[in-house]
């Protein structure tokens, strides 16, 4: 492993670097052009009746509260009703539709409000820097993003009101629908929410659904079967899937009548209406490969799964996994959330978990989980190497069957994969730790750090770093623990918890010295200097950084040396030593070109402009800023470009007003796109031209 533990971006996804030793420190990313989110899942096929409930929703959408709770027992069709209605009404919400599954009754933990808010803000291309993992800050930003818009928000499968309250929009033109097994009376009291209770289908409607699915005529046996299914859409669908002729109906009714205590694990008596028995009909009718696939999917820790992750669980090809998933969907045992992504209904997943524990040997279960974790690790590693080629990467086993396989074509594909999988990745890391798969539990978070920083996902970054530290300790790997402590320190420092960051970096420093690893020692010291700067302790930071610089020079780490010289230049300006800043940055500039780091070079050029400006050499400052602007255009560094244009505008205001106005106008456009508070300052400067 090399000693370059540094980060940079590509033109399309840029990280503006400050100190980048051992962790990542970034400026706000430029947001992509805004698109209208259309997140509703596919509507159910053969949707039946629910006219009164739909009419009630039609009435509630016109009421002032803008919030409704749709409740009912598991399998009664709450989600199907809401999604069907939402598709029909979507034209009334031209600014888009947002959807999230809150996993209220999932086998694993319910989704936290900040996870849902993050996914919503990401879909809205909202700037998330500075939120510091705060639910309140994210909620406030979400409400701001919705102001003046007409959007539909669907929060599916809530467990309690605490999951919902931070997600409620403040904009009067928005409408939010919540589904839950619970009535969530608190929301009716505190938020004036409307409510709809979804009941099992009337017998006639249940028969219509049954008939559409299997073509059987109504008979006494069919009526008895539907009754035994509790007239729940889910169980009626599964029963219909097993029915090919009247003899099948008789067999199913007889089997149901002979069932004794196979329903005891259901959550309430009204949900025991044959669910486990009906599911057993479907499961017992599966061929061997499909039954195995059904069981193994229950080992997936997240909420939904892709074809690729399923293929890893099954230990089969992408093509065969697609066939198995489509087939299980046809059996009504899976739902297709979006193209090529699937999930279980909660009750079906619970049944699958029972089956995998009873029917799959422990060795096979463990092997399947390890395969999926390996799939996640290898994809995170490919993403990390693609987006941050200069960073030190987690060591990978070259003997892995998938080793060397390229997962992504470009940066956009890598980030899109992480966006789709981040909830599953978090769940997989927790699963790895619980199953004592410690190597996976520390490697996946560290391979993900670059993505988490670029996306400003502070909550995930901290939580996963904590698990990485614990896993490294549990495995007795001091080298990995040192790295994980540095990642955790970076996560704490980025959100303003400087004392905690200092503690973690200090622990990493002590551990690096105990294992005699100069690389991690230098990185820990560098990060301690970075933390001092963040705390405003500039003299101490300068002294610490000088010590780090000597170590980096002794190690021959040219890029790290350039970073430290640039940091020292920043600190010298803060300490009102512009001549010293100029000399330091002039020393850093050739090093940045030697290591071909365009982002760091642009940062140093900008800092040279700052130093020249403080020395009142405005022509030199304009030239340095101009070079920084040219380079930042080349690498498409939007935030850096905005800041360099702003400073160029300042120094040109007296002598080159046309150039100043052009620079400030472009800076304002970029800052408004970033929703950066500096935009107001630029407007004031432009006002002087009027």
C-alpha cells in the first residue's frame, strides 16, 4: 500500500481540497440542474375497488391540513391504495412526488427521520452542507425547499408519529400521505391530520380480485376460501396464484381447515386470518431453486434489493437472478419497487425469515451473507478507486472471484449506485458487525467515506465510522483501528464536534506510534492540525502543521508536503503574515504540478491571490485568481470557481469595472445555484454598479 491517502474528484464531481490526509475535507459541492422527482413505486396490477377510500382522499387533498394517515392491518392493501391514488392525482402536483418506506415494522430498525429527510433533500438537489447531522436543520431545509411548490409526499409504513413529524411540509400547496398499521392519533391531535381506516375487502370485491387473477367462478368453496383468507388483498392474491382448477380450491380449503397452531407468531388476532397458511401454499408450490431464492432473500438486511445483490445471495448469474426474482414476483411473493429493484411485503419477509432458519443450513446462511457483504465491499471499493484514485484504499483479497471486475463506467454511475444502496449498505454494515464479520464491518465504512463526505451525509458517516472502530478493535487489527479512528475524527470535526475529533485523532496518533506506523502517525498529526484550525487556534495549528511538514518531507511524501504548505499559507493569512503566505504557496505550487493534482493546484493559486491582495498587489492578485479560475473551469470545480470569481471581482472593482462586473455576475449565478449565503454579499457588490 502506498502512502497517498488523499482525495480528489473528476470534473463532474469535484471535491475542493483543504487538508486531505487520512480523511476528507470538502467545500460545498455544486448542485446538478434540478429535476422534478417522480418517486412513486409502480401501481399494483388488478387493483380492485377502494372507491370510498379514494373519494375520501379526494376530499382530504382539498383540506387545509395537507396531511392524512391511512391505517389498517398488515396485508389489507394500504400501500396499494395510496400508490394507486397518488398516480391518479399526480397531475395536481407538478413539482413532483416523493416516496419513502419508513420500515416501521421491518425486522431491522425503522428508518430514522434524518434518513428520510436526506433522501428527500437529495432528490430535491438541496445543498446539505452545514446541516451537521441535525434533524431540525434538515427538516427546516426541507420545508424551505418545498416553499412555493406543489408536491405530493408519501411516507409508507410508519411505526409512530416521531418518524413523521420532521417530514411534514410547511408549504400549503403540498400534501402528505402516511400509511401505518397504527392510527397515529397523535398526528390528528397535533397536526390536524385527516384519517382513513382501510378494512378488508367486501366479499364481492375480494371475489372480483380472485376471479381476475385465476379466472375461477364464484362457488361456495371459493367463498369459503376467501373467508379463510380474511378478504385481505395480499392473501387473496396468493391464494389465487395457487388455483388452477376447482380441485385446487377444495384442497386449499381443506388444508386451511386442518391447520393447527401455525399462525401463532402473527402480531394480532385479526392478522392471523390465514396469512402463514396461505404463504405456505405458495412456498410449498415453489420448485427447489425458487424456494431457495425465497429463503435466502430473507437474509438481506436492507429494505429493498437489486438484481445484483440478489445474485450474490443466490451465488448465481445476473440473468438467473433476474429470472428468479421475476418469477417470485409473479407468485406475489415479491413486489417490484422500481425497475430491477424488489422488496418483500413485511409479512412475506417475516415468513421467509422463518423458512430460512428452519430450512436452510447455518453454513449456507453464513455463506450467503458473506457473499452479499463481499458484493457490497467490492462495489464500494470500485467506487472509491474510481472517484478518489489518490486515496489509500482498503486492502482487497485478489483471490476473490469478483476481484478486478469493474463495477461502474463513470463517476455518475458510481454515485448513483451509492445513492440507491446507502440504506442497504448501512444495514449490511450493522449486520456484519452483529454476525462478527468484522473485516467487512470496518472495510465497507472506510471504502464509503469519500461518498459520504461528497454527499454531506454526516449521520451515516459518523454511525458507520463508529462501527468501523468497534469492528477493528474486536478483530484485534490495530492498523485498521487507527484508520477507522481517523475516519471517526473527521466525521466529528466536520460537524463542529472539535473536542471529540481531537480525542479520536489523539487515540489514532498513540496507536500509530504503538504499532510503529509512520504513515498513520503523520496523518493523525495532520488531522490534529486541521482540527486546531477549525477551532480558530491558528498559532497552535501553525506550529503543529510545521511539525507535520518536517515529517512529510522526511518521508518523501510530495503531495502531503504540498497540502501542508498550502495549509500553512492559509494560516499565515489568518495570522496577518501575507509575505510568509506568499512564500509558502509559491513553494507549494510546483509540488502540486509535480503530483498532477489540479484541484490542489487551483487552491494554491487562489491562495496566492489572497496573499497578493493582502499585500495590496492587486495586479498580481488578479493574475493569480485568473489562473485559478481557468484551472477550476477545466476541472469543473463549481464552488471553487465561484469563490475565485468573487475575489477577482473584488480586486477589479476600482480599476477594471467591466471585468469586475462580469466576474461577480457569474459568481452570483453559481452561488445562487449552491444556495450559498455569500450570494447576498455579491448582490451588494453588484448594487454598486447601478
